[in-house]
C-alpha cells in the first residue's frame, strides 16, 4: 500500500503514547491488542464468559494475568462477569470484561450499577452481526445506540471505537485510564472484523504509556465520604479493606453512600453523573479528521467502515473529487462541535454504517435545515462489509 | 443515661445511620442481625477485614446498618459481586446476606456456581418464605398451598430445600437454624465464618406483617413460637419416623467437609510464576 | 379519655381492610421514672416497635405490656438475667443488665 499522506490531525487528543515508540513491528489480532493494551494499562482483574467474537480476549488474559499476580475468573454468565469486575474494582482492582451483543445486553443492569455507584471498570463489546444471536462471526455496528442507552435511566456514557489493531491497543489503555479518572464504566466498541483480523502493528514501549490511577483519599476514615460533594464531581475513592468501611448501594444515595429519597440529594447525584460528561467534553472527545481541509464531500464513519472509506477517498481523490473523512474515536459523548463544523463546511455527507441507521440519526439531530439531499446513508445489516467500491460509487453519484 | 448497659450489638452498628431500622415489628431480620454481630464479636474479627455484601430484598437492607465494608448490590447478584471482592482480596472475610428469593430465584444460577467453586464466602440466607419488600409474592420456598399476593388461590409451586440445593451444588458447609434459636444461630454462624470454603447458613425467619398476616400465622411472637415448637435438632431426627418429621424444621449442621478453597487453588496456580500477591495499590 | 384506634391486640398497626377487631386504647401517662439501676432490664422506647416478642418469651414473665403494646418491667425481682429478651429483640431495644 503506497505510503499515503495520512494526515492524522487528532484534535485535543492527549495521546496515550507519550514518546515515539521504537518497538519492532508485530503481527497482532485486534482482540489480542485489546488484551495487551489492558495489561499495559495495569489491568488487575478480568472476569468474563466465552462468546464469539470476543473470546480471544479472555483466553489471552487467562494466560497473562496470573503471570503478573493479576486475577482471572470465568464466571457462570455475563451478568456474573460484570458483577464480579465491579466487586473487584471496589476492592481496588483495575477490572475489565469483554463480550459481544448478546452478553452486552445481559450486562446492562450491571453497567448501570457501575455508573451509578461510580465504580471504575471497562466493558469491551466486540459487536457481531444481526439481532439476537444473529451472525456470531460476521461484523455489525448495531450496538452503537445500545452502548449509550442500553442501561435504564439517565447514566453517563463514555464509549470509544477503534478502527485499527494499533488503535485497539491504545484505546484499551485509554478506556482503563478514563474509567479510573472519571470513576465510571467505560465501553470499548469493536467490530467483529477488527477483533478477529491481524495487522502489522508497532506497539508503543510499555514505559512510554501514560497510566492513570484512581484518586486516593487523603482524609482519615472518619471524614471520608465515598461521594464527596465539594470535590467538584470526581471525588477520591477508597477500596474495601483499607480502613474506610464505606457503604455502596445502587439505590439513589447521599454523599456517604447511604440510600436516600430526599429530592435534593438525588438531584445532586444525578447532576454529578451528568457533569462528568458535560464538563469534560474536551478531554473525552477524540475525532480523526482525514483530508477534510479542502473536502467538498465528507464521509462520516466509525470502525471498519472508516477503513473502507479511506480506501474510497484515495480512489476518489485520484478521480478528482475532493473527499475527506470525519471519524469519531469517541462516539459517546458524541462529537457535536466537530460534526456541526463539518455540516457547515461540506455540502454533502455520506454515512456508511453496518446497521439500519444509528450514527445518521445523530447527524439529523444536529442539522437545522433538514436538507435531505445533504446526508446520504449507506446501510448494510446483512453481515457483509460496505466495500470501498460501494462508497466510491456513492461519492460519484453524490458529486 | 450514663449507666445504660451497652449492648454488644451497639458497638458494631453504624452510628451515623438512622435507627430504629427499616424492618417491620416482629421481623426476624433484626434478631438474626444481632446473632451475626454477636458471632463476629465472639471471633473478635477486625472490622476492616470484613466485607458484607447483599442483594435486594428486606434482608439485603442489613449491611447498611453495620460498621464494616458494605455493599448493597443488584437483585440476586450478591454472590458474583462477593466473588469479585474475594478474588481480588482473599484476606477479606466476605459475608453475603441474601433472602430466599434473592438467593434461589433470580440468584439461583450464581448460588449454585458459588457452591460449586467452594470460594471462601459465608452466605446467610434469611428464609422468610416470601418476597416481603415487594409486598408478599410467593418465592421458591413459599410452602405449597400457602397464600401470597400472587397466589391468591394457594401456591401451586413445589418448594426448594435450600440446604439440599447447596449440598448438591458442592458447598462444603451447610447448616440450618431458625431466628428464634438465636444462640444456635450465633454458634453456627461462628463455625461458618471459621470454615474455609463456601458456607451456607439458612436461617428460617418470620415475616409476620406480610407472610404471617396473609396466612393467618399470627404476629411476631406467634411465628417465633411456631419455630420453637416445630423444629427439631438434627441429632434427634435419627430416632424419628418420617411421619413425626412431617412439617418439622430440621436444625443443625448438615455438611461440613474440607475441600480445596477457590482462592487457594488460584494462589497455587499463580505460585508457578513465583509471583508474590501483587502489592495492593 | 378513650381513643379508638385501629391496632390489633399485640400492638401491630393495621391498615384498613384488616378483619381483626378494632381495639380501644386509653392514653396512659408514663409511670414515674423507673430507676434503671434497680431495674434488671433497660428498654429503649425510641427503638421499640412493640412487637411483643420480649414479653412473650421472658421465661419468668417479668415483663408486662402497656395497652399500646410496649413492654415494661412489671416484676423486676423475677428477672433471672437470662438475656433472652436482649437476644430475641429484633430492634436491639431491650438490654439485659448484667447480674
């Protein structure tokens, strides 16, 4: 593949890799990259349940974790897996689980509990085809809305979406870092194709990786509040067995973690959860803007569709059409500003996605004038990928 | 009020929590909480070393009242949470408080697997034969024929024997007692806490305000009298005929065996890499 | 003066629609302050939910019961300090003073 000018302008990105990596090139599978990335970020605990196409993550971690004193356990189902990692996190561990669509649906109550109790953990959802058991070995991007709205009630969603094996590694680190920093459950969404495919990857040296640990309390136990209000909103978190003896409950709770029905205390909790996202958009949102400077047509895509888009862009550029790609790396919170800018700069936007319209709804949400010709969907949910030629044909028609 | 005798229990309750507690008049959960605390006091455990986890239901409102590391989880999921905590910190003494529905209905799958794994967790099942918190629906241990808000014509469901279930699934310490026999409860819980492996203690409990009223079994005192008069110690059952045993609550330790505990098994696995337990951050 | 209230005999507060007959309750003034040193048992009336278990299971029946269901020490001399009331009370509302 010709060394094309890959202009990776990643706005406001505090990259996980702080220094130029010098490691040799490695052929690595996407799932393996997720596992290795988690280990690099200091993963202590993994609980999971086998499900295609994410099982490789569990297999690798079952081999690697014991070597470094970490804990691996295969639970009886996905519900038990999410509960076990929350328990481990409350006991001080950096904890993760990985699953696919069906398991992700089972985990929703637990994910909501992790977010409500502000307990750091990471859930990896390697999406598979179709609805229900669908197409276990085929790709889809059908869990995008579920990754935000899956659990009942308003809860903050931080969801990252890699599109290369290298990015799987980096975003696994970033997911654990963000979960520790913001005391919540961060989701890593992968496409089955990315999870299973192998790519030549130059991984950063472990020493160059930026590790974030949760804020530790500095006050003695008598003054400790598990959800301290005046720490703005991310308060230090103690672990079980350190002398703090705090209480955690899924019920609406006050600063001490005790259940409450008082409206003011419940409002304070809900506001705190909301502000985690709204006050940190700059830190959370990462988006790749690829050849967008002179673009008249833009493609808005994530994950594996973005790979096809990049190939289509190359062909279209040679054909003389100025096309660019806007690719959210963080899909929740949704990069509203960058998308609004794109909507202003470009007259037509093509949205290829492997579902029946999920990302596109977010674009419609942001367009004032519902100019229908402006946003062109390419949607496939039959388990096959959207090919570069397909995108290229749509570019030509739209031009 | 200086000379008011301090109860053992008061030293372990959370002082910043509103008392009296949330349970109804005559409910056995309070009595059993007292027995649990007395067992812990007798063993002189350090409070920082105890983690009490509960699911959802009347009995699961217990941890918030005690001054340990406490966690009030999701309905039926206390055991996976506890497994995560125990695996991460094996030195913690993990106690799970759960109810008959919480443990054997929605939590049934986790219950049998925790038994199978023989992880060192003490599970106390407060069996009051009803879903009390939600107003009186029948549970897997509501006697067949009994009234509940969802069995107005009499419960047709057959019943679980929690101890049989636990023993069959592999728990290495299984016992049953009743809330009335508070001293026996205290003693059995003490043994369960000392037992290394998965221990299940079923405490037959009274729910007078809901189950008692729905089935005309009287108030708190009457239901405790029923426990007193209708239960037999395990040893006495050898000399009793099946007819005599009909409808009797059998109390005692049914099973107490030593088997490799799950965290030890994992530690053995890690020892091949001669890695010290990772220093706690 | 007599006040009609919906309470069952053993002091449990009943909601409407329950069949048990209503019970007349006279408002009783608190008896003179019991000297806790002599009384073998101390009762925390703030925590007591009047369930009647202590009264029912006291082996020597030294606990009496106010019409509103709350226990009181009727015969202090009969108490044998067995602490059954202390152990069975669901609300930790009664303490058996040491001998």
